[in-house]
């Protein structure tokens, strides 16, 4: 019965595509934990964002399922508008009135990190075993586990215009696996067709997939300026200047690049997100049917870097941490995440979920099917690009600004990385 309840509960929470860290009031005090140990009822406050309108009935069903197998625990659900999430959570954490189980995007974990519980006492090695290792490590800070992975948007994939590859003399059974191979193939495409190869910059994702450690071990100082990273930058600028990488790749408006697979001016996207295929299907149906889809290219580590994921955390001031941890484990179980993935086009953080026929028995009838198959094969090897600071987004923006200038100029790669390090030093000192 507990297993069934676990499944029902998690599927419900799974329906929360817009879930995030949501503030409210726990309504608990230090007597609750004691009361729970003596068998008296306690309340766990669970915060979500913008769910009542579209998922209200489902969330209520999830809560009912959990409560039926935990008759001494009541789940109090608080749902708030997405625009109010950050301010209300910060306000709640400044008081003793905190949520007990809260959904936070992993990039926000460090923003609230000092106010979150270490979950290590509640999730031992066996309880963490179902989750993808790289995702667990992404929310671990030194010896502290600040959150539990939930769902994500999937790993990157690659797609190629088969007609342009054929024109360049490249077969679709010989697609690149690494960035070096992609740059070599792309040069061939650019030289033999009227299209550039793809839009790409030597982003932090690229450096991470090559084993870079952008920060010092304590995450207080930049550590980007290495010969290995400089070599990556040099390869990408050479490819940009010889026409392999598309001219518009340096645009800040990445949502509206001038050369794309959809408009026929680019031959491929070698590290795109699966949902982007929907735009090609909608706006360039003929091109869509001609696409060859496979794994995204990656670096020397073989890891696939994802932009982020949804997680669950427990504020340090919660008085019912043990019960909140039970609820979190309940809603992130492999079975529960499977049910969620059947409702919404997302991907799980649990390995067993990926082994279900729902993911393994994918009949490839379209580029979207092929992309789904590729994502499932890649997920066990994913890591997030989380650097573990409160200013990750600012660090990424500062890096990209310098890299765009580097790609179009003549500055030495080491000098460009030195400039990035100075920017990062300033940002890290202000955090």
C-alpha cells in the first residue's frame, strides 16, 4: 500500500511543470517533531507555483495518496504565482515561518543554500542509489546534500540536414561524437555547400564537457585560464573565421539566429534541445522530414551537460524535516517519475524510470522520436552546468560577453580568459 501511495503521490507532483520554490508558512514549532515521534499528527507544508488552475485536482489526489499511507502526517499545500516566488521565499526564510518541502530550480539552490537543510541524514547511499549520479553530485556542496533531483528538460541532441550532408559527401551513419569531430565535419560541409555548418560557441558547457574546473575547490576564485581551455577557444575561433561556424553564432539573440537549420542556411545543430525540433516541424516541414538525429557532440569526458533541473529542498528552520524528507522521497520515486513523464514531455532523475518500456521501446518514426531515444541514452551520463555559487547566471553572462568579442577579434585566448577571470573575481567578491 505504501508503494502504491508513493506512486500516486509522485505522479501528482510530477504534473507541476511550472513548480518552483514557493513560500508559505509551515505552521510548525519544535513540539511537532516530538509529537511525531510519539505518534501524534504533524503537518508538512508543501509549496508549489501556479498549479491550482491546471493541476489542482491532480495535486489534491497526490496529497490524498500520501496521507492514506501516512495517517499521522498532513500535507498542507500552498500555491503562489510564479512572479512572487523568489521574494516570498526570501521573506519566509528570513522568519521562522518556512515551508517544509519546497521545489527549487537547481540554479537557485546556492542562492538559498545557507537557509537549507543538509539532507544527508535523511537520504543514505541506498536511498540515493535510484537517482542519476551526476544529478545528485550537482546539488552536493562539499559534504552537504542541499536538494534531491526531480525532473529535467532532457539532454541535448544533434540534428543534421541529410541533403546538405549528402552534398558535402558525408553519410548520416558517420556523424560526429566529439566537438573536434564536429568541427572537422563542419569544415567539410562549409567548403562543399552554400551553408555554414552550425551555430556554436566555446561555452562553459563545452569547457565542462572537456573536464574543465572553472572555479577553485572552494568556489571562491576563478580557475579558467588554463592551456587546455585556451586551446578549445582557439579551435572554435578558427572554425568561426573559416566559415565552419555560422556568422550569426555570436549574436546575443540566440532565439532568433540569422542562420539556422530551419531556414536552410545551417546544416546542423550539434547540441540543441529536443523541443527546438518542434519549431522546425512547424516552420520547415520539408526540412524536418529530412533530418538525421543523433547524440549531441560532447568533449573528452563523454558527459552531456544540461542547463538545469528541478529539485526539492527542506529549509533549515523546518521542524518536521524527517517527514518532509519522506514526502520528497515519495514524490521523486522511480515509479512516480514514470507516471509524471507519461503526462508531460519531461525526463526523470531516476535511472530505473529510464529502463521502463515507455522509454526503451521507442519506435522511431520521426525526428522527434529519434531525439527522444537519444536523450534517454544520454541521461545516465548527464551533469548540470551548476557552478555552485550564488552568481552562476552572472558568471555565465560575463563569460559569454567576453567570448563573443574574442570570436570576432584577434585577442589571444589566454588574454580573453584572463579578462573573464577578472570579471569573475569581481562578481564572486560581491556575492
